C-alpha cells in the first residue's frame, strides 16, 4: 500500500444550529490518501490488496482518532472516495471486508453495523460520511453525517479512505430510541 498522506480532523460542537448551548460533542475523522493499484485496469476479480489496505489503515489510524475524543467513543462510520480512474468497487473493497475489525477494536466493541458510503469522484470532492451508534443500531439520536474532503485528492489513481468516531449524539437530539430510551 502506498500512502501519499494522512489527515486527522477534529470538530467540537458546543451549540446547536440555533446557538443553544449543548454538551460538547467531538467528532474525529481519520483520512488516508492511498494509491489505487487497480486504477485504469478495468474489471479486476481479486481485490484482496485493497482488503488488506483497509485493515492496515484501520489499525494505524483508529486508535489515534479515538484518543482525540473527550469521552468514550459512541458512534462511528466509514467512507471512501475513489478517483476517476477507479471503480466504486475499489472503495467498497477498502472499507468493507477488513476495515471494521480494527475500528471495532479501537472503540471497544461495536455490535452495530458500521455505516458507510463510497463514491467515485474528481479531485477535491466531498463525501457525506454516515455515523451511527456503535452498539445500538436503532439509536436515532446518533444517526448523523459529517462531510469531509481533501483539497488535492483523490487524484484519478487514488482512494481517500475515511474513518470517523464521535463521543456523543447530534446536538440537542430529540428524536428518541437512544440507549435506554423507550421505543
């Protein structure tokens, strides 16, 4: 795996969109820009090098992302942006088969499916990275999105791999079905 660069983005929300104070919620996204070994090659059956890349990136970046939180991790998500010489399946191969295990290890559990998003896009494209509670898939207050991008990526032969973790729900959640809330 060839890594061009990594980024760690940390966001702390202290008020809701109306300015009403809320308990601070920290959201951290770890991103890696890697070379896509299958870019421009057409349909390739064996994408296992990308499975391994996802696992290695999760092991390398998730512990650092979790360490940036103010509290214990409660939500997570993952995404990939594939450069235009690649295929959506290249992003799926990076985030699905092997990335989940190191993400779950870093958050200390993870019973729920890790929400994900993958797309093919040009340089500087943003992606909406979905978030969900790590153990309670029906916790509506934790269903969220963080939009991320890398200004100079992905180049046509690259993949931007994204992993996110949070220490709380959306600001001022009122939808319900959170952990311990009635259905």
